[in-house]
C-alpha cells in the first residue's frame, strides 16, 4: 500500500482499533447481567450467606472508583507513552482482573478488588486514549469520531451478555430462591441450581482470555497522528485578523467578556459565537491549569455527576428489577442484548448531532427524554414483559448518547491537547456518583423499593438538565453572517464591548 493511501485509511484503522478495544471495556455494561449470578454464588457457595443485590453494588462502586481514579492517569500516560501502549496496559490490567475473579468470586471483598478495582483501573487507563486519538485524526468531525469509538463501548454487552448467560445458564433455569430478609418490601430471587452455580467461576477465565486477545488486536491498529493532523481546518470567514472589513466587530465572544487570562468569566445572558477556529471555545487548547480555573470545568463536573446516576442505576438494577416480575433469565439477557446496539448506535447518532448543532441542544434533549422515561419506568412492572422490553432499551439509548457527549464537550470546550487528562478529571465525578448510588441502593432498597430508587434517579437526571442550561451554546449561524439583530434577549448594555468601534484595533487571537 502506498504511503499516501495508508495515510488516508489510517484514521479508519485507528477507529477500528478503538472500537475493538472498547468492545471489551464495554462489558462494564454487563455487570447488571452478572449481578444475580455473583450474588447467588456468594450466598450459597461463598462467605456472605445473607448477601443482597444492594450489597453487591459495592463491587460496581469499586469498579467505578477505579475507572474514575485511573481515567486522568490514562490521559497523562497517553501523553508520555502514546495512545497505543497506554491503551494496551489498561486493557491487560482489566483482563487480568476479570480472569483473577475466577479465584475470588466466593468473597464480596475480594471481588471488589479483582472484578471491581482492577477491572475499573484497567478500563480507566484504556478508555480515553482511543477516543482522543480518533478525534485528533479527524479534528473537524470530533463528535462523529468519538461516537464511533464509544459505540464499541456501548456494543460490548451485545456480545458478552449472551456469552455470560448462555455459558452460565444454558437451560434458562429461573431464579427461584426467595430472599428471607425481614422488614423489606422487596422479595429478591436468587439462583440455587448447582449446575448454574458451578459455571460462575469458570466464566471469568473465559471472559478474561477473550478480552486480552481482542485488546492486543485493537491496540495494534492504534497510532497517534502527526501534529499537523490534529489541527482543525480554519474557517476563513471567521478569522479575526485576516479579514478586518468583514469580521472586525466579532472578536471571540459577544455575550461573555473574558479577561486576558482566559479563566475568569463574567456571565452575560445570551449565546456565545464560535471562536476563530474550531479548536475550542477559547480558540486554542487550554492548559490544564487554565481549564480547571474556568467556571465551565466545575459546571461540567457537577453535570456529569448527576448525569451519571441514570447509568449507575440502570446498568446495575435493570435485570434485578426485571426479575421481580419476569421469570425467564434468557428473556432478561435478551433485553440487555437488544439494548446494547441502541446504546452503541445512539453514540454515533448523537455525536453527529453534536457536530451539526451543539452539545447543549443535544444534552438538553437527551436529558429531558431520559428523565421522562425514568419517571414511568417503574410502572412497567404493572404491565407485562413487552412494556419492560421496550422501556429498558430506550433508557440505554439515552445513556449511550450521554456518554458520547462527555468526551465531545470536553474536547470542544478546552481543546484537544489535554483533553484526555481533563476528561479523566471530569470523570472523577463518577467516583462520587457511584459511591452515592451504592449507598442508596444498599440502604434504601428495602425501605423505598425500586419505585423510590427510580424516582430518585429521575430527579437527579432532571437536575443535570437544569445545569446544562448554564453551558454557553454557539448559535447555528456563522458569526460573519450574524448582526446585532440576530441576538435574542440581550440588551444593548449586554452587547457593549462585543462589537469594537471602527477605530479600535483588531484583536489578535494569540493574545487571548
């Protein structure tokens, strides 16, 4: 293959490698499918005879803590070691954690170390670099590139939910052992069939081997681009200094006044225009120090915190909730499998929407839809399995889109140079969120039931929608085509200083 042809296909090879790697990391979403098996095994064969589903969430919390803790470390190592080697390191750590769970699945606390922390740390190290690498290869289509890669993360459970279920429970034996906890409004059901329980430890060896093989293949395709490929094409209609007669009045912002240090914002009602290039809202990549001192960083961190609660609850409890009124294990696994392609495709779809319109519009739409679906999710238990089978995939459709928007908004807001590290810092919000969710699930389930937990989750999702309203959103029109009249709801006082006088000097973008 000629060098020029290889250069043209290289971005797609990188994306393919990222997808393959993310398919293994996406088994993260199969935790809800594994929860009944793990809990049942520990109750009947392990050390905690009275373990409940709510207490098993601590394994998932350990996974999220490891994920969040290592995410920013993965960004840092990516800058030092490169995307390929950092991704491979993380992938093999996650595979080792899964395989070692063969020896620890009899004890909750040991599982928190192997299937929780080790798996999570590996996922965190490997997660972000394929994303940012793909976005650097396609700098003018970041949402599309990130959506394709994280589609692999969403699609992982399509494969591995079926592998887990048909290996452990090939004959669709129902969970028939009721819980015996007193003063609990729920009656949980556990597996007691010896043949089912015998296969639980073995499945971890199977999964760990498959993950490692796929990760080695995927990482072989991942290559960092040369520096020249990471710069987005400049839109000459938006340059500040190159075409004064057309654009001298626009500068970087119309409704936000930014001092020369870039990180103290004075809020003005209205919208913000795109910057002189597509690199970030600020026209260039911010340093980590600059980015963390903008008001946008804590805004996104708290938004991610509330946003992520839907994911935590749904991933963990969709199957245990379904078991309260559906007896077929295979049906519940099929719902997880059907949900996975939606979880994957929605990441591509919303990545394209974010490229075409904006993060803010996309997140407001997704957040509102997710809130509405959560409000009515509990009522599927009063209907039949069909209603549950429709509602659950729709919720996965929402959370998949949300996860595709997080890396997109991080890169678009602060620039691509330190996006991996900054996204890791922002993802630390999930460490807090996962801990809150586990405490709520283990302590409140018996008191308020699934209906109360789902309502609590819907409320948190609605808060994230309200927070998104404070994110600055570029208008859809080109700034060079915009005049004072296209600004809606902004007073003349608010516009003062946004359009320099004829005699004022042109702002050089390198000085901002």
